[in-house]
């Protein structure tokens, strides 16, 4: 059977949408509104309907609508039908305020009159950490799971489908390298360990500092005399490549490194070095039983960066490169698995 799926990914000033027929995209589009304008659910819905009409896709032809998962309580990965408990938490921003909170609300708002399911899948708060992985070393600080769950699980399942494997039967390591870097240990269908790429854990990235020596961080905090909010912004927006080199543009950094800029080269290779270290740590978590290492995200397009990582970790397992972060495709694939009965639906 051919299923037609609408995927919706809301941002602060735009909403990205796509319609897929099974695995094939009919169209992808970005509908934009002014940053200071009306970005209500009604306005976004009208824009989506206009885009569907422009591409001659009748809304009645849809079999499901899936939205980007928002700031919810920590939950296991999977596909979730949108329900009232989820909508209540998102509307009230119980666990945080973010544009992605509108994903489930838009999906439900549009799907309900059509009598079709509304889903979300693998939000950033996906949490499947093992008890050991939660320990930080201090009883008042617990490690948390905040990572590129949607893309990590999508590329992992894509790899398994191509090899005739079941995601729940293999161990994988997935390194997502984008604005932030998260490296996950996927053990028999669960991400049992992963660094918090937003909260100061793991490799540095384009703008984020990653894990920092604790005493050095305390000294910086004391020297800068910043508020906690200001310090958090400094660590997530002014570090990494930007902090060292004055740019977060990987293409520029790569060009500078290739043209003989020694500082650019060592900083760029240092990012690869830290990603490789994190992959090695995940290999230890999985007791060395790893079917494959998957490199994904925007920085996976850089052959030199990928080469530096591969040099250090190829002894662990086969390395595959699946560059980019196609969130709309990942969402549609999740909805398709749900419609086909290939994935058990979760309950929020």
C-alpha cells in the first residue's frame, strides 16, 4: 500500500514541511514568517495548507501527519501518537519553551479533522541511558540524555535496513557532527550512553565548548563575573571553532587548514580527535562489540575531518558516512514504520 505522509518541522521564523509517498518525497518546502510577526498555530497551519495546494497535494489524500518532537519529559525513543497529556505539557512549556513544541500541536490540529493519526518521533529528550551512564561523579549532578536522537536513530535504522539487519539485534556507534556533536552507543535498539552536546559534555563543535576541565571552568567563571545564564551562552555560543578561530564555518576552517594555516589545522584536527575519543568511549561501553560506526551531520561532508576520525577508530568497526541531517525524511520514515506496523507505538 502507498502511504502519503506530511512531515512538519517548526522553527522560530519558519516551518519546514515535506510530503512523502512511502520513501519517495513528493516535495519539500520552507514556509517563512517575519520574526516579529504572527507565528501562531493558525497562521502556520494556513501556510502549510497553502503550500500543499501549491504542490497540488490534497489534504484529504494524507494518511498521517508527523511533527518534530518538542521539549517533553525524558522518554524512550520511538514513535508516539500525539495525545492530550503530550499537548498539555507542550502548550504549557512544562519542560522548556522551544519552537519544536509546536510540531505535535500542528500535527494534531491538522490530522484530527481528517481522522488520521498524528505522531511525533525521537525528540531531543529521548532518554534510554543505563544506570551506570547517569553517574557523573557527584551525587548532586546526574548526566542527562539530550542529543540528536531523530537523526541518530534514523541513520542507524537506515543502515540496518540496507544490510538486512534488525536495529534491535545489533550494536552501533553513531556520531552526529553538526552545530553540536553527540556520539551515541546504540545497544540492541536503545541509546544506552550519549554525551549531552548542549549541556557541556563531549567534543567541542562549531560553537560549543564541549566538556571542559572543572577547575579551569571555575576560574573562567570567577574571572568573567558573568551570570549563570550569560556563562551558559558563552559556553554554547562562543566556544569551539568560533572561539578558537573566529568562525564557525567548517568550510572556511577546512580551507584555511588546507592553505597552511597551522592554527586552523590543529583546531580542526582537534575536533576530530575529540570525536574519535568519544567513539572509543562508546566502544568500551559496548564491550567492543560494534557492528558499525556511522558518521553523520553536516561536518560528515568534510572528507578530511572524516579521514582524521577514521584513522583513529577504524580498528573498532566498519565506518560508514551518512552526511547531513534530513529531519523531514527521518520523520516520514518513522511515520511510515508506524503505519506499516513495523514499529510498536509508544505511549506518552
